[in-house]
């Protein structure tokens, strides 16, 4: 039905365009020159008034149609069916009714459900038809009213451009809305979580066992949502990632900016940057397929027992992914150091290594630090590698050979599968998400500030 | 005075200080330190410098003048092989300093640049403290065995550059915080801290105001007593003020070279005459 | 710090001699340091590229095996008695197929043997047969030739991924045994191989009155503990001994009753067969547990000898939806799901991104609002993608009530992720159009809108498209946000994939396969990754082509 409504609106919009254009030409007596704007603008003006309001109407309608029908359905059911149900059971009941209405009947549903199924089907039909009617009447109203406004002196171009500007402003605000959406959704769910679990316990507790909450018969253990082990694991894995990425990335940047022949650089730089373009799920698979077994065998051969999903392997593989971030940001920072400092150093008889280590790197340090901070934020927020290669159980350990878990792993494992929005287990993921978002945002803001200041210094 | 000194008289590495006051202004006596013979520079296909022959005297200031793009800076950069860093650049001919061809494969450019200091157009202090700026050269070349040796080198160099009195209270602060003229004198101090034999200056005053320029010019005159100084300048007044000898470059060739007073009052070539009187440039 | 006079030459006072040997040594060291740094740089580059190479080559080495499939061409008689021509679909094709394969292996008589026989072939075989009959009903009554896939273990066996026999002992078991041998506790070869342990025949455990009732296992356990030192080692040592080791000791004590109360030095406890073989220098092998019986090998070898096996390109990988059976699992569902999600992502992010970028770059005056939007976009570009997944879950699924696992929601979340990138690259492309173009158009009386729409945007379009394609390529590889909104559904059929139906995507399919325990999914996963990477290479290739073909130097 939705498709038909869209098609109807589109057709009416197009005809609005044609009607507006014809009308303006007719009023001008076929002389386009006597019009204020070119005929197309009159068409576009009418089309905008035909299409946009009804499109907005349809979108709002669709947003509310589902919840409203669900509420009506629930109210129409006999009281004994809906008394004392948790929200999860309610949604189960509703989905059962919807299944029944599509003819997928499992077992022997009782008559109330079957009736509700029929009602649901009817209501949906009514809703669709009324949406179609409403949309078309709005289109026609727009067509009639605005067709009447067309006159040779009517400033159609300005109107159309005003609509376009409005559309562009709305699109720019979409970016703000995204941020607002992120902050609000994280905050609201996290606050619901903190009404169940004290924020202090969450931030400073030493035990993270969210599985406990899965069992309805068991009350919440007070220490079950202490996120310290999760935070610690995140930092540990990020640390290993940096230990791999910083030396490789930095030395790569040094070689490519200061030693490499331009042709060598032109080939190698994009090749190294391929590492950043590979999807992270691929790195995760690489970790469990190649790196983890190889590392375990190596450790066994020197007589040390290592877990297959050790923190070190997860961090190291993440480090591979981050190499290009460090190398290209350091590359930018080193290249931004003015030529005159290099000349000054070489003119004093410094070798390339002395110039790099004693002049260029210290001068580029703020830029490199900004890059490293961005990379740290990336490592903390990276998900798939750790979901596949790190652990799920939160253990309070700093041993690189044992598995640890991270914030992102917990978010994914808590939310994968069916989710109910009233269990602390689900809400905990949003609390973790809030922490993750805050930390990465701070890191990004600081890093971008540093990089910007650094650029200004040498511009 | 006008006779060309014999090439064979050029010594090697002799740095005996000349008695003070002997080298009065206009006195161009001195040994030949730098000899350029048939020096040509190519940037890829383009020839930037054509067959330059020149002798540069010790303990005097030689100014290179000429319109922009005439090759004077290119030639200056040949003297400490800074052209090595430009991939497409190729130098032919020979440049001898104290009788040794610096383009000889045996010659190490790093060591060469310690002996041929350079000061650039724009002051380029390192983003380090004033002390570390001056100590950088001696440190990489291992000129000071102890901390007090280093202190001495730094202070002496700053004094020689006429900067010590101004900065002695903030010697550990950043060199980039100084004024433009002070920064340029810091760069001069940095260059003389490694005790070079020749100092090259590439338009050292072009980024400075007149007062700072006057201060640098005085300094150059003082340094002349100990060093062989080559200065590229776009200002003929400056060349006349600070130099004893002047070389005029045009379109990649060395048109004329001689005593400054001679070049400015009685040039042999009409092109020099035209440039000096401002008919082109 | 002494007062230095102006004419004192510091260098000469410090005695610098450039030609000195000390200086030459120093210079050598400095150059060595330079070469060292250069070496570190080259090493780092080699490491980075080597890791990339390892990544890709290991995927190719694992993944190419999923691009071909072991199949058997079987002769199947379509008996008219078995198939009702009016109701072709409902015939018992399973029985027809089993009858056909049993003709190849007449000795499979018992139900267990018959099951082992049919286990060699994919469980899809009967559907393949049904589809064949539905397509060729005229062939009923004849004997047809049908190509059917082998089931996963046999497919893997044919590809050499898993062996028929595996090492009986793990490497840690072997090394533990070798440690004991190193201590001289192991003696003899073959059936005589034994572990030498000193045992004290404790009268508390064995009474001479009733030797048969003695607790000989306890005696051996005590002896092992005394010899090996810790209970873990004893636990590991038991499997090395023959199962009847207590009876061996019992027989000895019965034969030597006087040993009760004595200590038996270096008593030889016989080793279990696997360890005895190890002691003789052989590597003990056992039948691979993935297979049901060794007869299956024999039957497979017979088929092979008859030339019935072939290894064609596995079109299933690209054309099938996913399945629980690796030999049947394909990417079709995931590709369609990813395609839908990307289309939605494009339809949202392309107009939105361009409009926002045009506004910010061409129309907006710099004020606090536009600064805020700009900072906001830069920061959004660095927000972890999993946070966008949380947003999608909370807003699109929970508040808007959109269906879970739907490509529409996936596309919307991906659009939010790519939007900042598209805005940033579009603005860069717009910035690259020189002001002279705008001035020229404004100069002939065009409105600001007309200038942008007619001149600036078309000129910037190649740059914008490059950015959009790279953004979409990035979106194609995103996994975590899709997991959160449930776009990792198990979709065994591609018939009813729609914008609002549950679906899966390429990267989430890879994640699901990577999690599957069957050996065949390792190759499947690698192959799926190769397919994903191929899409990315093509998309980035188009972007690079656009950039080079249309890039203007102003």
C-alpha cells in the first residue's frame, strides 16, 4: 500500500509541475518573456506544494500507525487476556495476533486472539485507505490553491529557491539531529539502567556478570554490573593495539616522508592504506583463523600456556588495522614541518636521522599526538575484531595471555538476539554505550583541537 | 690589489686568526678560500647556472647580487651542497674549498656542511630552547666533551652573534619566541657554534625591519674578521655597505666579479651598469 | 663558564680536527645511526605490507576451496512405480535416491550401513532430484545421470582439508610423555613398552589373606604420585598405562605373595597401545571421528575409481541462500540483503549529504550555528559505528516500531554512518571548484541557486561521486551496527526478501559463518570474505577511475 501511496503522490506532483508550467505560459499568453520567472519555476512551485506536504503527512502517518493500532488492539482484547502482562509478554501477544492475521496459525489459539487477528487485518486496511485518501486530498488541495496563485508577476523563482534553501537547512540539521538522537537515546536508556543499578556500582564495581539478570527468578546481584573489568579490558586491548600500530605506523611515515623516493612513496602509501579499508569483520576472522592459533602454538613451543582468545592477539590484530591511521596522520604532521627547519638542520651538517629524530619529530609531535589520540579513540570503539577475537567473560586481569572483554564486545553480546527494553541486561548495553560515546567524543574533540592548533602553527 | 691571487697558494684548513684591525673596510687582502671552476647546475633539463668561475677570499664579505632567478642563490647552495636534496639537480664543474673539491666522491657532505655554515632568508630557529638551538650543531658533531664545554660554546657563539646580553636571562626559553631580528642572530649564532670556515648567507635580512637589518649588517662586519662570508642580497645598498667584493649574476651567468667599490663605481660590463643604475631588475 | 672574548675561536680552542681518526669514527657512527633508522622504516613498511599479504593470501589459501565443490555423478532410475505423474512433487525422492546409491554399494545391508552410505551425499540430493524430475517429467521410466554434492565431511576430505586418520595423541600429550621418557621412566618397545614406577605394596591395601581383593589401582596411584610429584601429572599419566594395569600388578603379587609389605623398585607398568606405539617411535593414528565408519572411505574410493566424482565450480556459493550445511550454504541472501540496505543508504545519504554540504559550503554564513554543525559533523565521523547501532535500536526499532532485521532499518543506520563522510568529501569537492566559475555565472545574472545548480554542482559531481562510492564501500563492510539491529537473521530462502522482511548482509553473514563449528564453513567464510573484498575492490576501482577520468586541474 505504501508503494501505491508514494506512486500516487509522485504522479500528482509531476502533474502539478506540468499544470503549473502550462498555466503560467497561458497567463502570459505564450510569451515566456513576460513572466517574472521561467515557466519551469512555476511548475516547480506548484509541484513542491503538491508533493512535500503530503509526503510529510505520509511519513508521520506511518510513524504513528503501528503503535496506534497496537494500542487499539490491546484495548480491544478482553481484560483477562491483558491483565498482569510484562511488556515482553504484551509484544509477544501482539506478534501472535499479527501472525494469526497473516494466516500463520500455530497450535490452537483461542477465539479472542482469532477475533483480534481479524480486527487487526480490518484496521490495517482502513488505515491504509484513509492514508491514501488523506494524502491525495492534501495533494489536490495544494494543487488547486497554488495553481490559483500563479500570475505573471508572481515571484515563483524566489519561492522555489526558498523551498530549496529550507530543504538544505533541514538536511544540515539532520547531522545535529543524529547527534541529538544518539545522546538522547543513550541517556534515556542509561538513566533507566541507573534507576535499577547505582551509577557508582556501575562505574567502580569490580564484578561484571550481566548473565545473572537473564534469569527472572534471580534478583540482581549487587556486584553484577560493575564495569571496571570491562573498562580495564578495553584499555588493555587498546594498549596492545597501540604497541603494534605506533612503531610500525610511525617508522613507516618517517621512511615514506624523509627517505623514500617519490615513486616508491606513491606506490607504497596507498598499499599501506588498504589496511584501513578492509572491513573489521575480516580482521576478526583473520585473528581467529591465523593469528590466534599461530600465537598459541608459539607460546606453547616456549612452554607458556596462552588462551586462544588472548588480549594480546585481539589487540595486535586491531593494531594492524590502525597502522594506516598512525602512518598517514604522522605523515601529514611530518610533511607539515616547514622546509626551512630541515634546511637549517642539514646546513649545520646533520644527517637525515639526526634531523628527523631531533628536529622533525619534536616539531611534529603535537600533530602525531593528535593522530595517536584519534587512533586510540578508534581502538576503543572498534567492535568486530574484539567481538570475534577477544573474550566475553569479564575477568579482572592484566595478563596479555588471558582473555579479557571490552565495552563494545559487551554491547554486542548483550544486545544480540531478542531484546527487551526493560531488562537491566539490555539497558546495561546503553549505559556502556554512553560511556563509550563520551570517552571517544572527548578523545576526538581533544585530538581535533590539537591537530588544528598544530596546523595553524605552521600555516 | 687587483691581481688575481694564485690558486696554488690556497692552503688547507688553516684558520689562524688575522690580527685585529688589519682588515679595515675596503681592504680585500686575504687568501683565496673558495674557488669555483666551470660550475653549471641543471634542474632536470633546465640549466640554472652556466659555467661560473669565481674566487672567494678569506676574511672578507663577498656579495652576490643580481635580479631574482639569476642563479645567485643556486650558486650559494652549491657551496655547501644543499643542492643534493633536490632530486633533479645536477652540478658539474668543481668547487674547491681550501684546495679540496667538495664534489669529490670522497668528500662527506655532512662534514662539509659543518665547515660551511649557512644562514637562510627567513629566520628558522628550531622549536627548541635558545640554548638547544645553539648547542644542536656542536652536539651532533661531538664538539663538546663536557657540559661546561658546551655552555662555553653556546655563550661564546651567542656573544659573537651579539645576542647574549639580550637573552642571557631566558636562555632556556623557546627560540621561536624571539623577535625576527633576534631569531636571525640566533641562527647566525647557531651557524658559528660549529666553527665553520665559510658562512653562507642567503638574503639574511630580507624578512627583517630596517633596525634589525642594521644590527645584522654590523654583525656581519664583525664576523668578517674570523670567517669567509658569502652573502646573497637583492639590495644593492646592502651589498655596498657590507661587502668587500661583489659578484653580479644575470641569467645564470656570472657577469662580473670584483671589489665592491669597483663594481659599484666603475663596472666593466654594461649589464652591470644597467642593473646597478636600476634599468632592470 | 669563562669569559670568552670575541676573537677567540671556540672550535680551535676545543681542538676540533675534522680529519682526526676520532672524528672519522664518530662520523661512521652517525651514518650507522642513519642507516639504522632507514632500516627501521623499511622494516615497518615490510611488516605492514607483509601483514596485508598474509591476510589476503591466507584468505585465498583457505577460501579457494569453497569455489569448487566435490560432486558425484550418479545413475538414478526413475521408476514409474515410485512417481505419480499427476503429483510429481510428492513422490518419495529420498527413497528413490537411496535406492539408486544402494545399487552402487550392494553390500550396505543394515539400516546403519545404509545411513552411513547416504551420509556421504549432501542432504540436498533428494531436492535436486525432485527439481530435476519436475523439470523433465518425460524422463520418468528412464535412468538419468544426476550430479549431487558430497556432504561436508567428504567434500573436505576430497579437498584434503581433513584427513581420514588423525593423530591419536595431542601435541601436549606427546610432549608430556616425552618428558617422562627423558627422565628414563619409559623402557621397551612395542608390546613390551612400560613405565618404570617404584611401588610399595602396602599391607593395608593388599592383605595376604585375600590378594584378589587388593586395591591395586590405589597402589599404582600412590607410586605414580611418589614418582611424578603432583596429582595433575598423575592424572595425565593414567591414560598412558594399559587399562588392565592393575590386573598386571595383581598377577605379579599373586605370583610373589612375599612382596606384600615390600617395595618394588622400578616395577614395569605396561603402556596403553597408543603410547606404546609412541615409545616405539611411531606416530599413533586413529580413525577421524568426523566420519561414521571406514567403510564410507571404501565406498567413496569405489565411486572415485568409477570416475563418478568431479569437482566443478561451486555456483552454490553465489546462488544459494545460506544453509546449516556448509556444502549448500551460499551468499545469495546476504548479497541481496546488502544490496537493499545499500540502496536505502544511498537514497538517504546521497541527497541529504549533498544538500547539507551545498548549504554549508555555498549558502550558510559563518555563525555559531554553522560552526556548531561543522564541529558536529567532524565529530560524528569519528563516533564508533556500534554507537550508531545503539541509536538505530533505540530510535528506529524501539521508538518508531520499525521491524527488526529489516534492510530498511539497516540502510537507515548505514546512511547515518556514511552521512558525515559524504558531507565532508562533498564540501571538499565544492571547495575545489574555483571562485571564478561562480563569479562568471553570477556576472551574467544567474541567481545564487542557479549558479550552484547549473555550474558548481555539475563540476563538483565527479569528486562527490568518488566520495559517495567510497562511503558506500565503507558501509558495505560495516558489521557491528547491523548486528545490533538484528540484520544477521538466518534466511534459508531468498524468495521473500524485502525492505521490511528479515534479512542478512554480507559482513554479518561472514560473522555468522565464522561462528559456525563445521569445518566446511572455514573455507566458506574465507570465500565470502573474498567475495566481499571483490565488491570493495570494484567499488573503490570505480571511485579511482572517476577521480582520474574527471579530475580537473584548475
